[in-house]
C-alpha cells in the first residue's frame, strides 16, 4: 500500500492561468449585505466595506470574482444599483425571493474589487434583458465619454472607465429554475447577437457563453453543442457549473466525485472540439468552470426561510474537514485540466456556500475549505506538470477505480519552487508516497503543511474559528531528487520544494 509520482519539468500540462483560482459573489443571502458590505460594522471603512472580510480575501489572492449572480442576475436591472443611493429602488428579487435594497451595485463593486485586489467577471442579465441592455451596461462601464451611458457613469463620480474585461452572457440559461429560461436555440441566438453588439462597443472584452448548469442536466451535452453552433466565433469561453454533496453520508464516494468533474471537463472539451471541426475553425474554445464547490448542508434550512427579507441567511453551508478534502480534490482536478480550464470560480466567497463566514456586526472567520483554496491559489501558480501516478485504488457502489492518491505538482520557475498538492483519500490508513523529481536535481523541503482532523465532521465556527487549520509538521523528506512522505489518513498535503 504505497503510491508514487514522477514529474519532469519538461512534461508540462499548461502554464496555469491564474484566473483558475477565481471566486464568486452573488446578491444572495448575506454575501453582499452583512458579508463584504456592512456600513456601521466596527471594521467597516467609510464606504461600508468590511476590512476583516477584505483581509481574509486578500490572503487568498483571489484573481477574479464573478458578480452579481448567479440566478439573481437573470432578473436584475443594473440601473437600479447606480447613482445616488437614496434614489435607488427596493425590488422583489424573484430568484431567491428576497428584497433587494440596491445599496450596493456596479460602482461599489468596482471600488471594492480594487481594494480586494481582484479583477471582475461581470455577468449580464439575459433572462429578462436582451441586446439593448447588454450594450448599455458595457457602454456605461467601459466607454470613455461623450455618450449617454458613459456620461451617466461620469456624472455618478467615475470619470475613468472601469475597463471590465470579462463578461458572462447570462447565467444557467438551461435551467428551468432560471428567470427567463431558454431552449438552447433561443439562448444561442440571443447570446450570439448580444456578443456581437458588445464587441462593437468594446472589442477588447472576453465573453463567456453559458454551458450546462451541471453534468446531471438532461439537456447536457446537446446544450453545449447547439449553443456553440450559434456562438462559436463570438465567444472565448464556455461555462461549466457543478456542485457536489454527501447527502448519503458516503464519504468514500464523496471523495471520488472529482473523477466526475474531470470526466465532465473532458466531455465538454470534446464537444467544443467537435464544433470546432464542424465549423472548420482555427480557434480553440476554453472553459470557464465558473461555479464549483461542495453544496448540500444548508438545503433543508433554506426551505424554512420566510420570503421577502433583506439578506436572510441563505445557503450557509458549514463546511467539515471532509468537505475540505473534496475541495482539495476538485482543485487538483481543475489543475490537471488547466490546458482547457482557463478560468474557474469557487462558488461562492462570503457566507453563501463560502470559505469565509461572518456574523452581522460580529467577527469573520475561515471555514475548513478556505485552506486548500488558499494553498492552491498562493502556491499553485506557474506550470502544471503531468502527474505520472501509480496508486492503489478502491471502488464504491457509485464510482469505481478511485485512486487513494490524488495529486499534482506545480512548478513556479520564477520562485524556483515545486509544490506538490496531494490528498490521501484513504479514510483508515496512511499512504507512503514517493515523488521522483528526476529533472530537478538536489531537492530541499521548504515546508510540508497538512490539513487533517481525527473527526471528519469537524467544523470551524465563530466560537472555535481554528478547530480545523493546517499545521506544518508534515514528515516529507528529501533524498537527492526524491521526496518521501507518509500522508496521514484523510489528509490534504502541500509539500513545497526547492
Ligand atoms: O451559487 C448558487 C447558485 O447556484 C447560483 O445562483 C446559480 O447560478 C447556481 O444554480
């Protein structure tokens, strides 16, 4: 019972696009109000931005954040959220059945994102809006001056254009739950026509078309094929979404779900390449996995929330140690496919299925899943190396051939560092691992951090914010160009080497 990986600096999957470590903030629950924005909170700045939350986000080095939805965006009028705050309307928000007070909108998010040190992936409304609003919001955001919408932005106090580069053409338009749900042909047409006018307004933008809402959708992968038939030459990315849960309390299967994520990515990439061939195109379609995470803990509680409240506690999953292992496996799955997946968003960032939790008026803390996300974002920059892995495997009823070892190495040439990310999926036994770094010469261990806990259901809370937290007492040792480590049962490992 042991595992081995060989990596070589010449066998490169990709130069990882940093945006693979993106995240997502929707006007949903307490993500915005009581999350990133809470005027009057002891740590809020003069604009109402919570500095305790900002500091946790800055440590994650989040490169890009998708905003403002999500299902929310398909009924959202962006104009409600700009201009003097006392003139902004409160609206019935139909996706999550709340009241949206519109005290935070486009310009506030741009200001906030600058402080957070992140780029923006703006999703437009293609549920109740269409081509006109698509070009208007882009003119408002990105056009210099001398036109109605750009001058309106200037009158709102923003002389410089926002230069938002990445735009999503709607959200989950294949989902019957979506406001303005469409067939693949209906969506393909409006996405194509919106894309055309948006690029006439600003040719420097990048566009993301909606793929399926999950691998389980009945219209997948026909949806991808039809949508790309209409949009292929007008967009740069196709989106993917998928959430994972452990409703049956079958942890061995839950830990294997990242294999399904990889299968999903490969099938969507194949569908893109099929349309590429059909169109005799030279262009490769890239993937934006812009919603992924564990989501299931809060499902029952959400059914009991009364409608028409402002910022009720929706989708507040409290994450366990085992969820952090799954998030680690999903991150590795994204890295293994980083030749096609160029953007990805952990959904979401604050309070709503999120690595960061807050109390209204109180403290902010990191959930278990914060740590693998932070490790990957901070140390997983550079080149993803092909993982040649030998590992014992196991079967469950739902998934077969799950390797106990899930791993990848990232080479950061600038820093002269290799980082090995590794999950031991074995719930009962530790796993000896040998990593052969034959092309790197003499190696030295900088640090071996481990996230593990005797109780797989252990969580963090405002009372015990540090119950699940990584330690640096991992046992990795270097011997020439080989690294040996014994990975603890059910553990997430980050071995940094130079
Ligand atoms: O992230 C929560 C929701 O999940 C999003 O609003 C929607 O796009 C998806 O169904």
